[in-house]
């Protein structure tokens, strides 16, 4: 079925067909202002099969071929993180707009180069930091901005899931630190973004990364291969306003409690959380209590509801990211979350590795100073 396209439809190419097929393709197909005109897979035959199945005109096996198509105005990238920098660089050098999955790149210096390139080319680049667009999280942000908790005393974040708890789950790139694998890139990249969004910048951090499952079976040979990417992250942040922030993230916790953010202040408490182990967007609820009163659940206003919900909870917030992307493209101006936010998330991940290796607290530089030090 061909959708009734608006005059200002943006033609998008999709690069990455794992998460891309689950979220990017259905979200972009459903969005009234985006039309998918090309798809990338490193195997051209597979690219053609996906294009045929999804009624997409062009199939390509290189990003250079994607950006050479004159009808492509924008590109979404959802490949593994070790491919992000070169692919995004190719997209931005061609002057195409960019939607990039997290983690941004493999290092903050790479992320900063992409940020500089997007500014130079006038391309609108956004990061898929979905939590900013989930209704319960949006209400959480509103209450924080209204100073509901007063002066913050403690922020506590738990993100405990069992996605990689099974030691027989096969080895892949996710098991390699140098390829951007591990819970830090997959999950803490989100946490670092929403901490900045909700609570402001960090002053310093201390981290301990561990690998509970040191080997996994090679899917090709069955032999055990080494795992050096983290599966559990313990972090302490001191925010710029002095608030302590404790973070515990693990992908190997059977019956883990899920994803929870707790904020304790001198005027009240806010708790946001979901115990959904199968979908990291569905299921969030919000509780609040002023001072010594009991916690009560907060009703999320209908004005924040998604226009439509999907079986896969990631599609609706992704479409809101696309909304923001299109706002930027229409206005010709950067929008949040942009590569600027991507640089900051990546910077905190780099410093997490540094703190873990040194075994001590590390200072977090001011983002503007870091961006200006190119």
C-alpha cells in the first residue's frame, strides 16, 4: 500500500537491518512525512530481498552507493557501533541529514569530528535517545523542572536485566570491548544522556566494569571464545550541582528488577520504573510523594500519550525522534537530541573506561570546552 505522502515528505535511506528492520523501517514507513527510498545491507542479495519485501526502490551494499542516490535526502544508521563513525562520516560529507543510533561512535574524539562535520555541512543530525520521548519520562522531567523534589539529595539508577544472563548465548561483536560491545555502550549510553537531560552535567565519576561470563561459544565452531566487554557496570557520578548519583547496570541478572530511576530531595521523592524484561520502553510507571507522605502513583496526562502504540514499544518513541528530526530539517537548525548530546554521552563512556582502568575518580570536562578543543 502506498501512503498518501505530504508535499514536504523527506526521502530516507535505512542503513542497518537488525534493529533497523525491527524499529527504523516500520517507524519510518508509518510516519506520514517519511518515505524509505533505499536500504543498505553489506550483502547485496540480502539488501535486495529486504527491499523487495518492504517495497523499497533501491538496494545497496555500500554507504557510498546510498548517498550517491540523488533522491536520498536523509539516512538513518542502526548498524553496530564500530561501523558508526565511517558510515556517519560518509553520510555527512555528502550533505545528507543523519539519524544515528547510540552509542554514537567508539570514542568521544570520533563523535566530536562528526559533530563538527554536521555543522560544517549544515546537516541536521539527531541521536535516537528514545527515553526523552516516552510519556512517563516526559512527565517525570516536567515534575523535576517544577522543583517537585526540591534540593536533590540522591539519585539512584538501577537497570538490571537478563538479556545476556544465559552463558550459552553465542559470542558475537557484543562480546568485544574494541567493537563497542558490552552493557556500557548498549545501556549506559542511554543513561548518560538522560542524566544530562534530567539532572544536568557531571563533575566527576568513578566506575567499576566487570565481566561475569568470560567466554561464550563461537556460533561457527562451537569453541569457547574470550569475552572482554563488560556485562555489569557500577558507577558513581557527582553532578555539577554536587548531587551524588549511583548507577548499577547489568545484563546478566536473572529476574533483575528492570529499569528504575529514583530521586530523593528535601521536599519530596520521585520514582520512575518498569520491571518489563522483554521491552525496555513499555511498562514505565511514575510515583511521587511530598516529604514524609506515602508514595502515590502519578497519572500520566493524555496530552503526553503516543498517538498510537505498537507491539514493539520502541517504535512510538522512535517516531517522536523522527518528528524532532523533521522539525530540524524544516527549520534548518539543530535540534535536541543532536550529535552534541551524542558527544557528551560518548565522553562519559570514555571516562568510565578510564576510571575503571585507573581505579580512581576522573574529572569530567565542560562539554563546551571539549567541543571547542578540536
